[in-house]
C-alpha cells in the first residue's frame, strides 16, 4: 500500500513539473529554438535552392485563430463583467484585446524562430504591433498573419530577409457571429508580392527593420458616435531619400445580411488625401490636415533628386459630430485664416519655393486674380527654380532674373480657389 502511494505521488509530481515546463515553453514570446536551416513545424517546405531563392513561408492564421478561440472561451466568464453598458467607453483589460495580444505573441515567436541567425526578436514585433483598443461594440489591433524568410541559399543567413504580412483585425461584441465576430483586412489594398503583402520587414545583414504600417496618433477614434472605434493608419514607403506615405481611416461597417459587416475604409474620409491629424478645436475628434486641391503638384527635392509635394498641408477637414468632415465650416476657415490672414504681395518673391507657393495660394483665396500674381512674379520668376531647396553650389543669380517661370507656378495658378476668405 505504501509502495503504491509512493509511486502515485512520484507520478503526480512528475506530471506537475512537465505541465509547468509546458506552460513556460508555450507562453515564452522569445522562443528561438531550432537548428540552423530548420524551420518550425508550421512552416512550408522550402523551394529548390538551386532554382530559386531559398524561401520559407508560414500561414499560421488557422491554428492561431483556433488557439485564440480557446482563449476567448476561457475568457467568456469575465467578458460580461469587462464590458460597460456605455458602448462608447474605452475598456481596460478587455478579453478580446487579450485574445489579440496572444495571437500577436504566438506569431511573433514563430517569426523570431524562423531564422535565429537573423536575430529578429519577438519583443520588437510585439512592441510595434500590440496596441489594442476596445469598446463594448468592438476591439481592434494590428496582427501579423503570414511571413516568409528569403535568402540566396539555405546557409546564406546574412543575406536573408524576413517579410511579414500584417492585417487589421476587428473583433465584435461577445455573441457576434460571422464576420461581425471577426473581420480583418490588409490595409491600403496593398498588392500581394508572391502572395504576401509585406508591411513589416527585416534585412538580416543590417538588422534594419521597418513597419511600413502604423497607427496615426491618437490611433483609435469614434468619429461617427456609434460606439465602435475607427482606426487611423499610415503606410510608409521606406526608401532612400524622400519617404512618401499615405493615410487612411478604417471602420467596421455593419450590415443586415448574414455576414454582419466587414472592415472597410471609413466612407466619409474616402477621397480625402490627408497628411496628418490634429484636434484643432479641442472637441475630441481629430481633424484632417490636407494639401487641398494642390496635392499632386510636385517639385524636385534639392540634393536628393526625388519629387516631393510642393504645397504644405495647410487645409483643414474639420471633423463634425455626425462623423463627416467639412473643409468650409467656420472652424476650417478660421484655421486657414491663421495661415493666410491677408493677401500677400508676390513682388520680389524668393526661395524657399514652398513659401512662395503658399503665398500664391493665400493671395488666390483672398480674391487676387491669377494674372495679377503672375505679373508680380515675372521680374524674378526664373530665380525660383524647380527645387524645394536651392543648390548651395549653384545659388540663384539676380542677373539671371527674367520672365521665365518654372512649371509649378502655372500649376498653382491654374487651380481655381475652392473657397474664398473674407
């Protein structure tokens, strides 16, 4: 009897230790196990290294979602307690955010383990992505869904590149079904490269890593007052020199069909090419800063040779209580009057050209005719050039001044003013 008891106790202690070790291994977000060239079990088979670059891909969305569903079930008991009846109130320690954080941690660990020599750490991925926000109506986060590791050969680790596809995920209120329960999209309609929309990457040789997809401060705002948040996102084209970017607002659009809705671009902001946001009037709704109808006018950046927007983001799209935006209401006009208090004279205008372009626009908004502005510019027009910054080795010479204007002058003047400042 004592012998059987001792065996039982020993077995119980052994099982307990194994269970603890299992929990530690599973929960560690910095797992980096695996020998050189060995991919985790979830990874696909590499292609023939002699025929194409060595590519390893992983699509862990199915098993990550299954694990997340189990987490959600475990959290169901405290979900109702966490959700506030006030649908617009931001929630703290929301179970849906814990679910999304767990998905991010699991995928980050797999990315870090895919090529240990690249030294991509799970923590840096988590730090950039794990910014969940929730109300009773829905929870949002950026979540890595798929990734690939590419290198010239199975052993060429320094030349490897890790590319990650990041999706914007919305989880609905507890009890939702279909897409209303979970909906996601790859933002900005990014073209898939080899089946993967890369919006986070790391070049192993330089340890250069970039998240081209990011939140725009404040990140999450309920513009339309429906209790669910909208998401402000930015996508950067990371290249040498000028770093162009685009911005957009995403929402969960509910529908009465079987799907329940989907993640899509926020309709009132479609077509608004904004550069930044700022709550100009302090009403709690960020306003959109734009270049107005002048956004397509570009000039060469001095020294870099890249084309850059000429006109600064001087126009305001004021966020209204009904969720729409106005470029012409009193708040928007007042913001513009601070930039253009009066109609400036363009006589003797000189560099920098963005200041000249701004003054030209201000004059037009105050009712000055295009012909008058052109006449003021003509004596020194040729000194303005087509560059944002003057070349220090070739400064403009007053002796070269003449009536030949750079092309952007006509571009600015041919845009009809879309409003008038009193």
